[in-house]
C-alpha cells in the first residue's frame, strides 16, 4: 500500500497590528518564497489583525476580503488553507477558523475557550462544536490557541489523525506551548502541528514563534527555534501513524466511547 503522506506548510509571520491589507500583502510575499508543493497551508490565529479586541472596526462579514484571499491561495497552491480571523454573523463576533479546500469548499470552527485574561470573552462568542475535516485521506481536527490548555476538548476517540493549533501564543508562556503540544500528541496518539507568530503586537506583547510539528511519540518532527519569520515544511506519514497505533493501541482504552461529548 502506498504511504499516505501529507505535506504541511506552517507560516510563522510577524503581524501588522490591525492592518488587514498589509497583512495579506505580506503573506503573499512570504508564500511567494514557497519552493515546495504542499497539501496544507497553516496560518496563525487572527492572521489579518493580530490578537485584537477591536471587533467593530475589524470584523469580517461572510464573503469578505480575507476569506476570498484564502480561497485564492487554496486554488493557486492546490492546498487547503486554514487560519482564523475576527468574524461577524447575526450581530455577534467570533474568533473563527476557516478551512478552505483547493476547490473552494470550506468549513469553520469557532474558538471554544476564550482567553478571559485578555478580555476575549467580553467581545467574542464561544464555539460549541469541534470540527473534523476529511482531506486527502487524513482526518484533521483544527483548534485555536487557548484551546491547547484544555485536553478534554481535544480528546481523541479515534476521530482524527492530525491535531492543529493556530495561535498567538506569547513568549512569556512559550515553555507551556512546547510542553502541551507534546502532551496533546502523546495522549491523543496523533501528529500535532502548532503554528505561532513572531514580533510584538499593538499591546506590546512579545511572540517568538516556535512553530512545530510533533510526532505521536512526542518528539519534534520539525520546528523553528529562532524568533524569525519563516515558512516551515514538514511531511507526515499516515502509514507510520497507523503502524504505531496498531502496535501500541492506547486509544481503545480511552474514557470516551462513541460520539465526543460536548461539555455543558
């Protein structure tokens, strides 16, 4: 049987504070440096604005500029594209993750765990349902930043093979980022991709990136140690994952059976 590989491109940019046009132009430039084809392009949390609470001035409505940009990149690179943005719908605001396939098909996920220490819960509505995307033979669960701290929400009942976190994760807590990404990979017996930004935002919060892909056994398949803008490519193997799960089938002894329970 041919190996089912998935090639990831992780974008680790600096983000222009609350400047959608500049960020889209900048990401165009970063993507133009792509020298390898990939299946999935991953962008950080709120990649068009930075982690802002300025919902009234920055929220995108359905069919807006950033969404159309993502569609165009997915088509151009024949890759799925995933990223989050400030989004408005029915007079409410969401930190919404969009997943867009090369053919234009799309899915969305609203951030479940809102970072109340930063005031996110005062401006955004919390999501209530996980998203599992089936793409090129892989089952993929994309989540957002602070969701990383809550293992129950990401618990794998053999529903996915790749877990993704798109983040604006501050440098002050980067050791937590590194530890929890490994923990989520080990406990859920899956690959994990963590995508983070660099630079300083408009609140003078510092970010140093350390985007990475973690193997199901907990070691790094690839990562960026330097706090610089970069494109990081990594190929992961579904056959390798399946062989590991067959040899060491921890998921069958998990606490959750059947459908994933939604916390009340």
